């Protein structure tokens, strides 16, 4: 089983967009997918409740303070959406459940500054130091050919974190999510450019397998 935490201490960074899209993509690969949500806003759970029955099934992973350990039996992929301000005990408990952390970051000074302390915190986690947990960054709402993308890459070099890909801003995300779908549920003919942007992240998650602790 692979387990993926989507995390960033700043709100509005694209965590739920990443979580729902990854869950949908793995479901299309015929994986048994669980989507968990520890954000009080429960955005991912609301999206899941609207998902059409005709779409590949994604099961909801109900998490509470008493449910600290592992995903249900039979799960192939677990995706965990997290709240803004994730830190301390809650962060520690989330990291105990996962072997990959994907951090969405917007290409703005405020977002990069807010992420810096989180990157340093992750670097101090024993499982990250021992490479039992893989960490990578995805640029959200950014054109990879712009100066802001170059600034984000330069910023991440300080923390030795890879910028896997940049996801552009398009109304297709808004339109699909409102229907319980993702851009990756739409026809390839409508989403070819965007699927190319997602592919480096998907390749990293598929090829970079870790033994769950």
C-alpha cells in the first residue's frame, strides 16, 4: 500500500485539488483508493459525496482522534488531505500514516515564506531523514515558463526539495470539482495539456515506492 499526505501550512494552496485529483487518477488505474480528510472544512469529503456513481469508486476514510493507526485492510492507495496550519501532534500523527508527502506551493512571496518553516520541520523528522518518507513539491496555479516559476525553483533549492511539476490555473478545475469530478475524469481530448503537467507527479508516486512503516 502507498499512502500520500497532501500538506501545506497555508490555506488556499491547492491541497484539496491535489488530493481529489490523485485519488481519481489512482481509481482510474483500478486501485482500491481511500480518500481521507483531516481538515475541518472537509472539502475532499464534500467532493466525494458529489462524485457520480458512474465514476471509478473512491472510498471515504473517516479519521478521528481515536483512529490513529492505519488505513482499512484492502487499501491500495490512501490519500490524506490536511488542514492549513498542520503542525505539532497532528502533523506527527499524519506522518505516522504515510510514506509520501506532496506539498503544493503557490508562487508568491507570502506562500513561500509560510512554507519555509514547514520544510524545516519536515527535514527534522526522523523518517524523512532516513528516507522512509519521500517529500516533493508541486507548484500550483503557475505557468512553468514565467519568472515566478523560476523564483519558486530557486527558493526550493535552499531546502533540497524537488519541484516535480507546475500545475496551471484553468477553469476546468473549478467546473469539474463542482460536479464531484476532476480534470482527470474528463476526456483526454479536452485535458491533454493539463495531463502532461500532472504526469511528472504521477510518475514520481508510482516509481518512488516506500516500505510503509
